[in-house]
C-alpha cells in the first residue's frame, strides 16, 4: 500500500512539471514566463519598456526559427518592492525572483553585460535561469556587439529550455582543417569573414598563421561579413541579419571545437530541439501568433504563517520540543526584519495562536516565540491548519495571494486532497516539512502546486535536520543582504564528559547578526560551552541566553559585526549519560554594500524511480561570480535515519559539465528504501579560494563586421581586472539544506548492481611526433562516479557519428587488454600506435571510450575527441622575411591610422579576403639591390655564391624533412 502511495505521488509530481506554476507550453505558446527585476536595480521605466519590446520581437523571431512551432504567449514581469507602486502593478502570487526564468540584475563586477544562461546539466537538460543586465536592456549601443535584444533572448531561451550549447568557443576560436589551413569555430561553416588582429593601440592587421600550432596567432579574431548567404546559426551569431535558423543536420559543422559538439556528441542544435518533449507535443502553426500578453506584478512585504502539527504523535521522539527549537530559530534568526508573521497550531482542529505581527525589533521576535506550542495531543487534520492559516492572512489582507505558509506535520491524513482546490486558487505558497517516516504522502503535493519548498527531517537527532529545514526558508525576493545565511550545522551523539568540537570560518562578506545556537537532547541543564573568537576572546555558557523551559537551547548573539577568521567551539556533555549535542551558526551580510558568499543546492529531480540516479548540485558563488577550489560535501539521509556522505566536485568530469564554474556535482545511487530522502550541503573554503568569471552559454560579443570591404571594429570587449576577479576570500564556512526528494521502486533487501559507470565527458586526444595517439580522460566509477570500473572499450572512426551509443559497436576497436581502470576521479591515459595509418593531409580521426563494470553494466559512450593528421608544412619559397616568433608575414599596404568615431568603433580598410578558408600566408622576399658600381666579374661571383647558398639551404631543408617526415597537431581547447 505504501509503495502505491509513493507511486501516486510520483505521478502527480511528474504531471506537475508539465501543468504547474512553471513555464507551460500551450499549443506552441510558452505561458507563465517569469522575468524578475532585482531589488538592487534603481527604478527605471525604460527597463520595463525594453523588456516588453524584447519579448515581442523574440516571439516573432522564435516562431520563424522553430519552423512556426513555438512563440511566447504570456509573460509576467516582477517589479521589486523598492520601486514606486502603480495602479497597473498587480500583486504577486506564487511568483518570485528566486524562481524566475529570466532575471534582470547588475553584474557583481564593473564589467559584464554578456547575456548568459546558467546551465547545470548536460545536452538536452534545461538551465537554471537567464541573466540580463539593466545596461544591456537600456543601452542601445549594445546592439552593435550582441544584435537585437529579441534575437539575444531567443539564443538564451534555447540554452534555458532545450539545453543546447554555444557554437563558438572563446578558448578555442579556431580549428585546423588541413595543412596551413584553419577555420573559425562556428556553425555553419558557410559564414564568411576576415581574420584580423587588433593591437593594444587599436591598430589592426591581417592575422599571422603559426606553423607550430597550425592555427592563427593568439588574439586573432574572426570578423564576419555583414551580409551573408548562410542562414545558420542562432547559437553562433544571432546578431547577423541572415541568421534565421538553428544549425540542423544538413549544415551542422561537426569539425568545430565548440561546446555543442562536445556536450551533444556532434548533434546539431535543431536535432537536440527536435528530440525534446516540447517538439514531440508541438505541430506547425499556420498563421502568425498574436503578440505576447505581458502583465506587471509587484512584490510586497513578506507575510508568513507557521502552521504547526500538535497531534498526539508529536509527543514521540521529543518532536514537540524539537519543533519549538527549530521554530524559535526561525523567528529569532531567520525571518527578515519587516516581515509579518502569524502562528497556527492544529490537530483534529486548528487554533489561531496569534495573528500577523510585523517584525520590527528583537522584542517582537521574543514575544512571538512565546506562542509556539509546548504540548501535543489529538488527531491530524492537515487541511484544518491550512484553512486557518488562510484566515490569518484574511484578517489583514483582502486576499491570500503571495502569502506563505510553513506547514510542519508528522502524521498521516487521508483527507489532505479535500483542500487541494482551495490551495490552488489561494495564490499562496506552501512550504512543507515532513517530520518522521509517517508524514502524509500527499504533503509534497501542496508544495508542488504552489511552488513551495519541500523538506523532510528524521527522528535522528544528530542530523539537525529540523533546524536546517527552518534555516533554509528565507525570502525569495532577491535581496540577499537581508537574508540569514547558515554557516554551520553540526550534531553528534556525545558520551559523558566528552566534547563536540568544531571550527566555523567567518569571512569578510558576513558577520552581522551572528548567532551561535547550542542544543542538547536529554539533560535539564546546559552542557559546558566554550567559544573562542579569532582574537582569543572567550564566551562560555554564562554569556549564552539559556531557555528555561524544556526546549534545551542556549543562544549567543555576537554584538556588532563578528570578527573575521576561525571561531573555535567546544561543547562538553556534562550529563550522566550520552546525549546529542548540536551547534548551529547563522549570520547576515557584513553590510548592504557587500555581497555575501552563498551556496544553493539543487537536484536533477525531486521524485525518482529506481534505478535512475539522483544528481546533487551545489552552486557556490559571490553574487554572479563562481567560487572555485572549495571543499563541498553532501549528506543524504533516508527517512529511517541512514545517512551517506559524498564529496561534490567541480572538475569537469562525469556529471560536472564544466570545470571551475563554481557548480559542484555528483551522482547519488545508495538507495536503501522507498520514501523521502533529505539533503544537506556543507562548504568549506580555505586559504587560496578564488573568484572567477563564469564564461559559459552566453551571447557572443561580436568584434565587428566587414561591409563592402571595409572592416568596422567595435570597441574591444571590456574586461574586469585580474585583481577584481582573483580576490582572495580567505576561509569561509557555509551549510544549507538541499531539500528532499521522494524515491520509489527500490527493491527490498540488498539492491542488485544495476548502476553502470558514468559517461566519460572529458576525453582528449593528441597525435604526437611518433605517430602515436595519446588519449586522456578522468576515470568513471563502478556505479556512475563511485568505485572502480572493470574495463574500458575504446573505438575509433573517421566518422564521429559512428561513435554514438547506437552505432558504437560497429566502430573500429582498439586493443585495451592491458588497460586497467583506476578509482573514479583519477586521470588516466592510453597510447595507441596504429600499424597502418592514412597519409592524407587533414585526415580527421575520432575516438570515443566507455567503461564497463564487473556486472557487465555498460556506461554511455564518451564525448567524441578529434585528432587531425597534418603532413609537414614547409614554408613556400622564396625565403620569408625573418622574425623570431615563428610567424609568416602578410604583404599588406601600410595600415592606416584607425579612425575612432563617437560610438567607440574603429573603421579599417583592408583588401578583401577571398573567403574564410583562404588563409595561406604569403612571404615577402627581401630583395637586395646590387650596387651599380660592381663590375661584371664581381656580379658573377656574387651570383654563384648566392646560388651555392640556395642549393645548400634546399639540401638542408630536404634532409630535415626526411628526418622528421611529418609533424602532428592536436585539437585545442576541448
């Protein structure tokens, strides 16, 4: 029966993903697209007007680009509370900044107007959000470098909705196509232009070609022709007027070294879109759609009602006392100043404990905690509590829209569905906390239909799960300066007279309203407590406020801004028997002008069926800058209290799609039972933690255009200084609840080994001078990215499409009998020297690998790596003008001084380049004039000597070529 209930819940959640409050697709029209403006953005009506125009233009462009299948039907713009209210601004309901599809926020650094999409998952998986800046929306000069805003939005929407990737690559802007030949990384290859190098002074010239790398020199830029005949692609350069479609199977550039080819195994963007559920449920629309319906919503003061279960089952496992501990923390430390809070309790019926009161001072917080329950008894009727919560809202407001309920229960209730209709029409958000293993299975449905958060907490006291859940329920307005940030959460069973020790690092981005909360489980008196500040100041239990009831808490508030550095705590169990001790530390931003380091945790799905894995993500950032180099650990706890720890990595292997982007991830497969699993993420940064600009999935900054043979260069892309990017944060600590997920289909007993090794995503290949292919990759595990696989299969082909999963077996196999997989996460390499090898210039050879475990579970085929065979590239005669950098020199007229116009552009006239592939460099001989006074005999001697020198040079070059025979070059940047 329980299994059936979980299956019912799973079906509901999956259906909710299609019909819930998020973006929905209705007959080709995307509805409920949320665009939210950050409260830190100064009020400017131009932003709203620009968003409206952008969405309208994007809808038409999207309709055309998708073969008349998709368009934007309805969009909601969320106006921040800090802006002046207007009659046309309606009240938000379940929408929020944190849940928006598109956010408008200024970058953390001075420079950074690149529109981009934050993508966690791989090919075909949706992104998190699109980020646009206010400058991008209001500064029309941005058109020159990004193109029309509507086109940019379609580019980013394809990232967000369909999980496609960019078709350019700033790290590998060119790729080799043959001897002395290279192309710009792009799709389609039919896009024409010129290759230009711009110096620091602004002077421009044709790019030099490097024989050593067989690519253009570093700093070379591809300048596209303004007028093109190629109609693809939007994911390369949507700014071109001719770019009206996504690259498809017929025009996709499989040789380009871009993320689309790497992540999607050489599938075109349109192929990925065609494989989506959106495409499967769509059909071409005969007539152009109407303009999108755009509505304006404004946020308001946060309004929260705690709806708390006080039924008889809450007396077991000390649940009522633990509820009071956690709810006190919420009232005293978490809920933001200015918010309104009410309290309702329920068992067989509901009781209003106190109506809405605004948090204006610490005394209001203290008074509210006195209304929290201390006793329990009776049955469980969840809907009675929810309805009473609505009534609390209606005592002050005419509507329940936009209000929040925090619903905690531990009991089963078969009548929850009786209030589903009321909940859906309320416009309120319900956050749910399931306490213990028997909480109603329908609880998650209330959160799903309202966009609320979902948590579960076990009766295992040392996990601190209930406190973590309440700590996570902060405002979703986008005003991070007001939010409470959890720095530490640690609990353990401590024997008599032993200690719970730990260190919490307070960094320079936090420190205000810093609280240390100590709880204990058994004794009627507090344990021994000692806190040491970084400068050595000592705090003992005498400095703590001790709760005089049976709640068993001690709280210390650090006055002012807490010292930066490591705070050391020690808590001793002075009770006669063992008991659970826990320490929780929270803080807020150091000031309104300082953006704190934060951690956000997400799952690839909130409901799962065995044997599919769960992917845990943790985004560590300061504003929009990722934090790299941190130690990130996730703890997964089943509803019976069994916990598993695993490290999350940001190394670009396995499920982590991009190295050093501040997103740490890992597969989780240790499913021991059905039901709820909770997630806690801990982050520790030590010493050399750096911040780096995120550079993925953003619209291309176009360096300029060629029009009628004239090169018009845009201003160089502004970049932040290294000092801004590489700021040392020192040590920091963060902890957060990652919510919960529901598991079903787990077989009883010990589950069989059904998990394959993970897909290898970082395969690289290099062809060295000894005719050997050097392959390298990160080892997967036995079960995805854990353990050790048993063996590898490596395949090669001259057709990359043959190396996909469906046709992998038919490709040529390499002998890997002597290759032993290492433990997951280890860098491995393999050298392959073919007995016979094709000698044609520019031959592309592709490789892929997959791992197999000891139960013959076969992993997916890896990304496909490419190597190019190049015969020796000899300089053409006559001898080139000498230089020391290994470059050839183009014959050009003197470069005219660049003329700067008022918009920061540079106009340069150069002879047109015949085409993008005509890149062979020409040499200019140094013709020496003969002295007119030389006699004929002297002339003959000079000619003979010169001829001898030329013959010697030819012989030397020939010997060198015979010795070396050929050179090799591997693809770079991928």
